[in-house]
């Protein structure tokens, strides 16, 4: 049976940020960040979203970080802001993708949700179309047609209700 020896000394309670573990990063997210950076992603989304942000009040979630969070949700198959926030908080490589310094934590799910409601659907479409074009230009995606299911929950309920009446 093993035992540990206690030499009576107490380790320091403080750890320098530089001494925190650094993840090796995820190759996919590192490449994606490289493409986004080379293409001027942050400047593009900040310019596109400028009209939606107030000039005063508490600092908001930067558009580049917000859309990176949505990309994490898409690529990881996460269907809620809570799941995106939890996954981002749990992974050092995702923190690197989100450009968060080690002591900083990813935004809370409510901040992600508030930002999503702030921006228009057209803005979201423009950003994701732009990202898809950059990935296509880099040779990472191929294809000519993309389908999107745009049925809203209200339409789905009406459709389900009608189909249940007809048998």
C-alpha cells in the first residue's frame, strides 16, 4: 500500500497565467481560425454588425467571438446556447479558437442568446454565407447546392394539427 509523505510545506495558492496548462489545440479549429484570420473575419463581422451595437453601456459580446461560438455549435452538433457555452467552457482548444486568454471564461448562455436576438436573420445569413465561401475558396468544402429547413415551430404545429385531423 502506497503512502504519500507530507514534508510539512504548503504549496503556493497562486498560479501565474503563463503556468496554466495550454492545450495543443484542435487541428480543425486551428485551421478554421487561420482561414478566418487570413480572410479578415473579425473586421468583416464587426463592420456588418456595427449598426446593432450600442455605443454605451456594458461591453457586449464581440461579433467575431459570437459567430465563432455559433460555428462551434454547428460543427459540434450542439442545438442550444447552454450546450455551446458549456462545451466552450470545457475545452482549452475551443477557448483558443474563441481567442480567450487563459483566465477569461467563455460567455454565459444568456449572453449568447441576447446577442442572437440582437442581430437580424439577414446578418446571420450573410456571415455564414461568407464563412462558407472562405472555406470553399480554401478547398475545405465542395458542393453546389445547400438546402435549409426553414419551417418555424408555429408552421410545424399547424402542419401536425392538420395531418392529425386527416388521418
